[in-house]
């Protein structure tokens, strides 16, 4: 049985491929766009059966000439995730229409379809629950994800021929994201800042929050993969699900976890946030004018629906997850 992973050389996609390999699954068609050739490194330690360029893959799907039989599932992680890309035509074609064509094909062929949505659909909301009245994206990236989710809701009402599950990823961090540049996680940037300059920068006070006190639901890619595989193992589950930890933690906590994990590798003791600030290992910079009014100062996934779907595992908190991530980076990126 063949499994298709789109965005397979990307962040979450490559982690999914690796996790499937760890289950002994290697009959994987990896789909991606390797215009950024460095992304191949994410697949270099993985086993796949075939690689397809994204444009060739979608051509075959649209023409219903895909040459593989017995497809067990499609993990659709391929998308433009640059929230600062304001090319609406590109974003809607790449994120919305591409996903819609895949949905139609998977429904025609009765193939389970698991895809990446985003917490960006909630915009500056304060309640993050999978309900239409709580959704108000702030940019065309969030809108592209939002619009497809609306399509899925209508399809569910009409009746599905196979599983469709969408995951609204919150702030994902973890291994195999180094190719993302400025769109990589804050944990990745903090790691590199500390290694290069001996301290990390955080945004200062804004929107009623003190220095570094803005909070997000930071979720390890290890947990993201586990949730995807839970739904893969339970093809009777369909719907749209938040994928976060259900807790909101300060950027201060993330920075402290990163610096202390680096210090531990150097044989240095753990310091409190106050000590890290006093020693200028964490520093604050003025909040950028360009982000004022457009910035999510708080996110926290309501994961009640995910729990109702039978996913009961605990999620890593920032200290646990970032500690594991820093150890991986020290082993693989240095």
C-alpha cells in the first residue's frame, strides 16, 4: 500500500516520512518542490519509493492518471506557509485550489486525506475553538486555509466517501525546519542567536503585555506527527481539529528553555528568567511598528475536540520539547 506525503521535504512532511519509516513503512511517494535544493537534506536519512515534483503530481491528479495503485492515505503538508507573502493569486492557487483538487481526487478514489490547516484562521481572536463565528483571518495565508476548511464543512454535511481530517497547527517547532529561513520557529532563531552572539532577543512590551510576556501555544513537531498518525490509524475520524498543546506559554519561557538547554550542553547551570535577563542572556527590543495590530499576542488551542477523537497522549511543554529540539540541533546542525 502506497502513502503519499506532499511537502515531504519540508518541515512537518519530512518528520512524517521519518515517523512512517520508523513503523517500517517505506512505500512512500514524496511530493515537493525542490527549487530550494537544500531541502533534500530533510529526506537524506529517510526511505521513500519515489519522488515527484509538485507540479507533475498535481497534473497527474487533475488528469486522474496517477500511476500508483492501492493508495492507503495522502498526508497533504505542501503549502506556502509564509504569512508575510501577500501575493493572493499565488496563495489561493497554491494553498486553496491545490488542496481542493486533491480533496476531489481522494474522494473520487476513496482515499483518506489528512491535511494541514492553520491556527491563522482565528486571526486576533481570544477563543480558539473550531467554530465558524470565532474565525477571522488577518492575511491571505490565513484566508486560504480558512476557505478550504469551509469547503470541508460543507462536504461533511453532504457525506464523505473517505476520511478527511484537517489539523489547525498552532506554533510548531522542532527538527528539520532549518530550510525555512525567517519563517522557522522562534526556538530555531533563539538557538542560532545564542550560538552566534551569546544572547537572544525578544519583543518588548506591546498590546498590554510586558516584555516577552506575549504567549502562544507552542507545539513540538514530534507531537504534531503523533496526532497525524493517530488519525491515520483511525480512518473513521473526520473533521477539523486544533493541533496545539492546549496551554499558552510566554516567549520568555521559550527563550529561557532554549538558552538553558544550550547552557546545559556547555556544562553550565540552569538560570531563572530573572537571572537570564540580569545577565543579558535575554534582551528585549522595541516591538516593530509593522506588526502592531497584526500580531497574535495570545493563542491557546481548545483541544476538547481532539480529545473527543480519542487522542489522549500528553503534549510536551516548552521546557521538554525545546530541550529535545536543542539536543537534536546540536547533534545534527553543528
